[in-house]
């Protein structure tokens, strides 16, 4: 539980250090992208520390393209 709290504190500190400068420079789109990526990274870090299974995106790509690959290799043999 302490490590999760530490991850949240670090994420908040990073946000407090970076976001005011971005907003002062009128970088609204960049601040949104930064916030979304920071939140996404924080959630993934907490899930990994909690030992919750996170699916690998490469498995999805393999599942989608495996039939196409089998078809092409079947034609070439």
C-alpha cells in the first residue's frame, strides 16, 4: 500500500511541476496529452505493483494477423 501511495505522490508532484508552466505558455493541447499520458502511466504502474495481469498488445496483433499469415504461407507452399 505504501508503494502505491508513493507512486501517486510522485505523479502528483510531476503534474504540479510541469502543468503550470505549460498552462502559462498557453499549451492547452500539450497539457491535455501530458495529463492523459501521466494518468495512464500512473494507472499502469499501480496495476503492475498490484500484480494484476495486464494483457500484452502484441498478443492482440498476433490474434488478428495470424489467419492472414496462415493464408499467405498456405498460398506460397
